[in-house]
């Protein structure tokens, strides 16, 4: 029998996963390169403001004469950092609580699960808006708020998986031999769960990318000194008539990134299902949406 | 014959009676569990908000305004009971909260609940119209994508791919596109507000975009399961027309996952409504939430969040009942 930890490597060689991973990782590296190149907005040239596409400015310029291509590159690191951070928070929180509620079947873990149930049912943008109003609009705060709003998606999947794993022979025996639940969780449960957490996290990552940009549209995203795709989109909204290319370029960039992250997640989920590492059935976006309501 | 028939009839009647009571019991107990979840979640959320808001700033200073003298701030602190220990304040607040008394809006100076109730209708109407569009688009599309046969096999693949692509396009980007095309360039429909029926069109379509591709995929996967089942094979063997098979056998079987998903998606729509309201300048609950979050208007926040929780609760209960109504099997088993 293959150790659960080996499986991810085999998954990465599947063709569908690899091609979408190429784009996502490529953009991530691009973002980090820009990050080390120096942060902040692209240079302004006020004389060139609100231009259409030309040989000099491929996607035109914005309201203070920044090149849209350069501005997209400048905004990439913020979006990627926030999404990574928020996804990490959601994954860690979701795994902890999902494992706790699945492994210990006592009253407080059931109460915890009820909380998850209702938070899944509660509109997460409402939660995020309220929390950002209270906490502030910094990068850390936004990442924290989005992570806290989306962790139940991870917790649900982890909970279901833990319930199945708990009955597996190697887990039962390990528990008998060691008599130490914490060690079994650490050495057997969590490694076996990682791949599923990775799949859900990919979906969460895409959600965060979209939600972070939406916050800018509401005027509660990062401050305007911070270059981000959401801020660009929000600016483009005011110039839809005079300079549609501001909105057009940022919208297209956002769609491109989100679609590829979603494709990656979808293919990863299918590959996991094929490899037999998934116990509780495949995760698709549909299961993430429907599992909240159809409880037997 | 008649002698043996009678006891049999009674035997089948007996369990039916207990089934009916167990169904009622399931519904009531689910209702109670949901209600307990709602109250627990709201209390937790509101207490967290309360503590976070207090950690962020001094409400007395906010109430008094920027030009107030220290004495005025102190007077307001005493007037609103803000000089008492935090725990007492919290308990006082919770006591009022449980009776739907959220206090006066700090920003608008009217009862917070009134303010939120005023905006509630707009948001619910927006979400309901979007749900109607969602179901009206996703059902036929999903049945088509999930079907088999037909002359144009490639078309089905194209539509299925288009649905997948549509899912990746954010609804607010669709909203901006709709504004650019129909409001700015063609000047057909208003881009702002929600007061006239023609101003309902663009925001509802944008919002429905959030849910329709996913619902289409749920309907399609349910439909393809039904199309592969023996029911449909038998019906086809009997020579029923594809249209008849679709409406009489496939559609009813697709209804349960569809209603369940559309019900859950109502929450998604409430999420999206916040952003769509911002985009189209609609004075709904979402915009109220954004504005009062920025103003630290704690009573209004608590009132709006509670109302949204109640909507979610109502929708869950209604969709729970609805798919029992649609599927007799669920009614009998009491699942």
C-alpha cells in the first residue's frame, strides 16, 4: 500500500493538473518577481491619461496616466498575497475544527459543527463587510477577515473525511497501540487529509481572489495607495465610457486567474478521485454549494 | 377474499399513521434545531462584534462628534451607560438584543430596526427576482446539457463548456459590462437605483449570474443520472416522445437537488446582493451594512445582521418543506 504522503507527487504528473498548474504558478512567480522589483504604483504621466491601447501602452492608461499593463503587474502581488494568506488561515482553522469535530464526537465538537453549519448558511460577504468595518482595511485585516469568513468550507470537508478515516483499520489499530489520540491525528489523520484540504483550498483561493476585488468595488478594499486589481476595477467603473480599457484589462486579468485556479482545483479533485485517495466522494464546486443544505 | 382484505388494509393503514406523525416531528425538530443554530450564531457574532468594536474605538467620542469638549463626551458616556463595566454593558446589550431592541442608529438617529426593516424589502425583492431568473435559466439549460442523443452532439459540448466558462466570470464584472452596454452605450435601461421595474433588470441579471452556472451544472449532473436510469430506458422502449420523457420523468427527479441548491444559493445571492447594491447604487440592506460598518454604527449593524440571519433561516425552512412537497419519497421516509 502506498503511503498517503506519496500521492500528491503522482497527482502532479497528470496532464490536466500540470497545464493549469503552469499558469497559476507562473502568475505567482510573476507576482513575486514584481514584488522584489519594488512595490507601489506604476509611474504616472498625467499627460497620457485615459488613453486607449497603443504601441506604447498596450492596454491604454488610467486616470493619472499609469500604463495599464504595468499597473496590472504592480497589483498582482497584493491579490496573490491576500489570497494565499486568507486561504492558509481558512485551511488551518478548517482542518483544526474539522478534525476536532470529527474525531471527538462529544457535545462541544457537535456544537462546533452546528456553528459551521450556520456559518456556511450565512452570507459570507455580509460577515466580511461587518468585520472589515470593525477591524480596518489593511492587507492583514482583509486576509484575516476573508479567511475567517471562508473556513467553514474546509471544516465541512475535513469533518466528513475524518468520520470516514476514523473507521479505517490502520487508524483504529494505531489508536489501540498508542492509546494517544493526538499522536494518531498527527501521524495518520492529518497526512491523509492533506490532499483533500489542498483541493478545497484551491477553491477557496479562487473565491478569495474574487471577493477581495469585490471589496474594492464597495470602497472597503485596500487603500488607494495600494495597487491591486480590485482598485483598478473600481477605478475603471468610473471611466466605463471614457476609458473602458481600465475596467476591461483588470476584469480580464481577474477572470483569467480565477478560471485557471478553478480549473486547477477541478482537475486536482478529479485526479484525487481517480487515485482513490478520496474516501467521501469527489469535491466539486457543486458539493461545496449543496452540502450545506442536504443533510439527512 | 373480503375477509382477508380488511385486516390487510388495516395493517397498511397503521404504519401510514405513524409515518405521518414522524414526518411532522422531523419537520418540527429540524425547525427547532435550525432556530437554535440561528440564535447561537447570532449571539456569538454580535458579542464578537461588540467586543471588537469596543477594542477599536470609544463609542462616546464617536457619538459626541469631532468638535465635542471632553465634558460633553463624559456626559454622553454617562447618558448611554458607557461608564459601566464592559461585562455589564454587554449583558445589558444582550438583554435588549434578545427582544429585538437594538437601540438607536448612531448615524441616522432613528431606531436601528426601523432603518434596517425599511431596506429589507429591496434586498429581498432583488434576491427573489434573481432566484426566478436563476431557476428559469438553469432548469432548461441543465436538462439540455445533462441529456443524451439529439442531432447536434457538438452543440451540447459547446453549451456545457460555455456554462463552465460563465462560472469563472465574476457577476460584478457582468454587472459592469451590462452597465457599459445597456445603460451607457445603448441608453436602454437605468444604471442606478431600484425604484422602477425597468431598473430591476440589470442588477437582477448580474446577481443571477452568480448562481445560474452552478445551478445549471447541478441540474445537468442530476439529469444525466436520470437519463442513464431504467425509468428512462423503459419509457424510451415504450416509445414515449423525448419531450414527454423530459417533462414527466426527468424533470420531477431533478426537482429535489434543484430546490435544495437554489435554496442554499439564496444565501449566496444575499452575499452578492451586497456588492450588486454597491455597484448599482441600490439602497438595500447591503449598502446599509457597508455604510454603517464604516461609521461604526453598531446598533444598525446588529439589526441588519439579525435580519439577514432571519432571512437565511426562513429560506432554509421553506426549501426544506418545499422539496418534501415535491418528492413523495422524502415525505414517506421522513428523512
